[in-house]
C-alpha cells in the first residue's frame, strides 16, 4: 500500500500497497513545519527512530492533539516495527480527525501486512468515503481485492482441484500481485482519483466510504484529491516538469493566461530545483509563513527543494484564475512526488503585478 514522506518501501508480501509518510498534505491547513518537526523528519530519513521518537514526543507534550506530530509518531512506530503502537496512533487519529483519509490508508497498510485483509478493505473504504478522489486508496483497495480474490480461487481449487478456470484465474491474480501490475485496481492518475503510484485518474470501483491517513514501513501514499471537475489531470507518471492545462485558445479578456503561465513556470522551476527561478516567482513582500524572515524562509525552501535527494515532480491541474486589477488568484490541484513522497493538495496562489510580471504575494494549501 502507499505512504508519503519516507523512502517508499514496498511490502514484501503485498508489493503494490502503499502507505503515507512524511510531508504529506493531510487535507487541512497544517502550520509550516513548526518547531521540531523538520528535525524529526531528518532523523526518520536517517533511520534514527529512537531519537526521532524522543523529539516528536517532546513536540507533542504541549500540543497532544497536533495531527501532524501524531502522524509522524505513527510513522516512527511503523519504521520501528511496532505495528500495534502504530495502529493505535492512526486509529486515534481517525477518531479525532475523521475527515482525514490518510490515517485510514496507513491503517489499511498495517492491516494488510498482518494479512487482515477485511480490516484493510474497511479502512480503505472509509478513506474513499472521506475523500472520493483519493487515488492511493483506490489502488490499494484494488490490491486488497486482488489478494482476497486469490484466497477465494485458492479455496475453490481446494474443493475442486480439477477446476481449470479457477486455476487460470488464480495464476493470473498471483501474477498481478507479484508483478505489481494488478488490473484489479482502477487506473487513476496520481492527481484526480484515489490510487497508489499510478498516473491516470481512477474511477472508484467500490462505493466510497470514510477515509484517513497513514504510513507504514515500506510504503508510501498520496494525499486526497477532490474529483469535482473534469480537469486535465497532471500525469503522475512523469516526475519531471509540471504539466498544466493551458487554455487551447488565448483568452482575450483579462490576461488570465499570463497568470496561468506564471503558475506553470513556478511549478516547473520547483521540479527542476532551479532555486533562482523558483524564488524569483515570489514578490519582494511575499507573506512568509508564521512571520518568518524572508531569508529564513528562503533557506528553508532551499533545504527542502535543492537539498532533497532524487527527482522532484510538481504537476498541476489547470488553474482557475480570477483577476481584479493588479491582483490575481489562482486555484488548482497540485500533485507532488519525490523519493518516498507522493501527495495531492489544493493550492491557492495570490499574485500581484509588479514590473510587468505576475509574482506570488501569498500562498496556502489545504
């Protein structure tokens, strides 16, 4: 099953299921890496789990309800091979934040690793109900169905060993599971529908049910995506520059194409780790998160972009642009992928026109 910010490990007996890890967008506004969280993430990536657990406990002490800190703690327990503790953390998160799909997804990963496939299926259906366009959950659910089908065909052969049709079906299902190419899961793009590491919007094969977020050792996930409109989804398969759906015909009205191009250029610079172009997309009076100084914010972005190993892919759906005078708002779905991370969030960029350019004045994600 799938996960997010940690390196994406695959479950040995269930290769296609992915779990959620660090850096995911958990569907609501999360303060930009408060206090010790970046250090916790660093320790996890370095495999220093006891130290990471100590840090996250210290972080949670004055804020026991903090969802991001608790989520990281669940990931740490997962990596420390303490599934019971991880399940406890993610289960409590689903109770306190039932609107979040990622904890349900990670619970499903943990249950699948324990071969509790019925529980895994229930958790994924909850994730889908909460976020009907949570692509990862759909793909993971398809993998769970494949495993359940394998068990059913195997039972059929135990009862009737001469059943050639069941033998063929069992062989096919096992091949799908072992190769990770299961057709049992909906082909959904990492952007618009709930499926694991896939790139085309998937259509739910099962009635969506509530959802959650989770991460397990050896997996990685994607954040929820709302399939409200039929927008061209960013190709989740291409980890390079963002693919934006620019209007086929230039809009002669208010210059929204210029804003859309500014969004595409910003995402492309991010994908290329071109810090000069990326930081140049922001206005000099950009409203940095939590009142950080501009330099501190730029240093943090440099560390998290240029300092990240491996390729980064930032794909975006066609933005919805509104312009009022020299101020513009662009809303779009952003699909981020990096080693061990896969997330999808709704992004809003506020632009101001300066020197003939549209520059980012403010941004927020949810």
